[in-house]
């Protein structure tokens, strides 16, 4: 039976959604991968676009909170922002908690192209973390 892995963020609109997409791609053979937020902020269209550029289609994903996932006993919870790490619900603490913070691309300012470039940078950082660092960490 696969273990349950959750990527947790503040709004489940960018970072945790990207992490879920890459988590399913690189860890899906051993983990059922989920994402959620402390709050719901809706899917960010820039995030969907940059994920499609890397052939990860998450258009069917939706922004959700932990209560939307039901009562899943997670084995591993990865917080991808400081707020989620600081406010991680107590009942999740029985899981292995890993914190790896990433910049919030939704807060980037500038032209549309500058914002998209910021989303690409964060996407690539998340992809590299999951593909290399996290996968190796979970295999220990």
C-alpha cells in the first residue's frame, strides 16, 4: 500500500499545486500525493501556464483546504511556505513534517513576462527539490 504525502501551503494556489504535480510525477510510484492550503485562494493561471510548459497538466486541480481532503492519515507532510509551517494543524504532527520554503510567485511584481519568469523560477526550484533532494530523503 502506498504512503500518503501532503504538500501544504497557505492558499493552495501556486507552490503546493506545483509540488503536487511534480510529486505525482516523481514520487507517485510509492506515494499517493495531495496538496492543500490553510486557506483557499483558487488556482493561479500563471502557475497552470508554466506547469503546462513543462508538460505537467494540472488544469483539473482545484484549490482546497485540509477539510476538503477528508480524514486522511498522512505519513509525510511537506510545508512549502513559512506560514503553513508555523500554523501546521496539530493533528498532522503525527506525520513526518518536512519544511522546504519557496518564494510565493503570486506576490511577484512587474510586467506580465517578469511575473511569468518568476513562476518559472519557482516551478524549476520545486521540480528540482522533489526530483532530487526530496526523493532521496524519502528513500532513506
